[in-house]
C-alpha cells in the first residue's frame, strides 16, 4: 500500500451500522482487521437489523473477491459500486485490504483491532492511517496510542442539527410592501395568492409562513419555482368551530400541523417536538376525523420502534397487537382525551372506545417488510429511534391513497450509535423538504401543564 491516499481501518460497528460504508471513502483505501471479520461472522445469525446488515456486508465482500477472480487480494480489491447499489461518488475509487495475518493473543476484540491498526501504521509510515469507529471508548484508546480515530459521519443528514429545516418562517412586517403586485383569488372557500419570489425567500413546498402582530396572517406555500410562489391562507383550527375531532390548536405551530395533517394532497408529514407539544394527539385527531367522518382512509395503523428506556422486562405474552400494547401508552392516553363523549355516561364512553379501537390497528416494525398499505393513515411514533434504512423500509410500504405521519423528539434517542444528525427522522425531514407532497412542522411550545413545562426547562 503506497501513495499519499489515506487508509481507513473500519471497526465492526461501522459496517453493521451501514453496510455500504465500504464504498463511501472515495479515492482512499479501506482496511479490515481479521477480528472484524470474526465479529461479523458472530453477528450474521438472527432476524434483527444488525444481523441483516452483517449478512449484507459479507455479501459485499464476497462480491468484491469474486469480481477480482480470487487473485490479488494482497494487492487490494477495487472498491467499485456493488451491483444494484447506486451510490453518489466521485470518479476515483480506493482499494480494499484485509489483515494478512492474525495478531497474536486472545484478548478483547477492541485491543486486537488496535494492534492490527498499529501494525498497519508501522508498515505504512508514509501514509495517514485512520481508525473509523462508532465506539467512543475505542476512539479514546486509539488516541492514547497515537492513532488518528474518527466517528463514521458519512451517514449524517446534516453537519449541525441546528441547520435542520423547521417547516415554518416568520415574515417581515414589510412583506406586503415588498410584493406590491400580488394576485389573489378565492376558490372553494379558500384564499390564494400568487406573487414574485425574491432571492432572499428560500421557500419549500408546504412551508408555513406567518406574519405576527396586529395584521397577523398565516400562509402555506403551495407551489414555488425560481420566479413565482403560490400561497394559500391557512384554516384557523384554534377556534372550536374548526376543531378537528374536538381538538383545537393551542398555538401557531399546532395550527400549522393540523392544516398539513388534514390536507389530502400531503402524503408525508413529519412532526418534530419535545414532550408535551401535542404531536401524537394532533396526528390521532386528524386521523380519526379522516377515517371516521370523511372516510378518506380505511383505518389508522400505529407503530413505533420498541426501544426500552430502562431495563428490558422480558418477553411479552399474546398476539402481535397485545405485545405492542405496553409500548403504546401514548396511544392509550390520547384516546382517553379523544374518546370522551359529553353524553352517554360510562356506557357511551365504552361504546366509543370500542368503535375507535376497531379502526385503529397496532403493528410491530418487525413485520413490516414486504407489506403494502392501501388507503391507510400510518402513524410512526418515536421515529427518532429509527435508522435511515429502517425509515426507508417503512415509507416504501405506502400504497395508493396512504398517508404517513412520523412523530419524534430527537432529544430522546435511545438507539445505540444514533445521534441527532444521523437519526432516520432527521434524514427524512431533510430529504423530503423539496417534495411538493410532503410537509414538516417543528412544534416548540409544550401544552401539557405548567409542571411539565417547568420540568423540561429546569431538569
């Protein structure tokens, strides 16, 4: 291995996190220690996402070896894109090298990987050798031994979470003065505006715009191009007359959310916000209104990532739906609010609960592969715990007439190796913002209680 290109030594967790990481180092070379191959072999059995990723890595490695006709492994294998995988890359590609002989000793896997990287560095003094790992402790050990170590960052949706698209923008008080030539018209009870777009107005489809103050107005971008933008005046769901399944918006962001949730032309909605901002309540209320009253969808399907906050309590008995019920406390709590008729007493409440429960199905993420949902209202709760690959698996389940709503709080990520910038929810928000049939709203204000609001700030 000669030349000025860097050599990236990959830890097992990087390959299990993203099997395509092999091909994401552009013109630089990749090195895999023998211990990593042994750990991949241990992880390949099972039906979990980690096991599937482990098997995929093995298939990629086998494909590269077969493509090289079994010759020249010691000289490196060219890391060209695998069949059926379209990765955006530059022109040059690096080579893949394996550890040629095992390191003496039967110590901890991390220490064996470190020994292999140290040996690699000593054999290539003229080149920069970098250990890539998602394990913080291994990176600390590497630094102690003078080895450059980095986290795997090619799966980041953004460099900084603060740059994430919020879905709403405040307009300046001189907004109408800057757009003297505005076309306006009414159609089917709604008010539309068409205006020339200025260079500083970086708008996206279904972005919500608001003008605060005495002349307050709330608008949504329907269509935008380089020259023109078409806006629509938002419905005011803060009044009881425009409540959705008895739920009225308590703040501006909740009104934005109800507008996009109730719009049949928006197929994909993401709601981001801290605990108590009303994400689940708004999504359920909009779903019930469109399933029960408008009959736009056949039923509501609710799912979530089953990641424990504390210690696992073991296997749960019953059917798929019964096993998922303990994870669906948010659904149960919000249904108590939504299914509370003023008349009918306890019998009326029970009848309403039974009716709503018959139209709400609870499903596990584990059994989503291969399914297609037709005319369903799919709610994915706790979506911040999903990887980008899992998010893609879920969203591609949507058939004709299906709407998907993703809810999450990136401050509560419980999945190992996921961060604010690599979460599947962040990934979806960033990738869908240009699509005209998707919308995103960041809910900022908690509406649970003064106790919950103070706790979220003080603790």
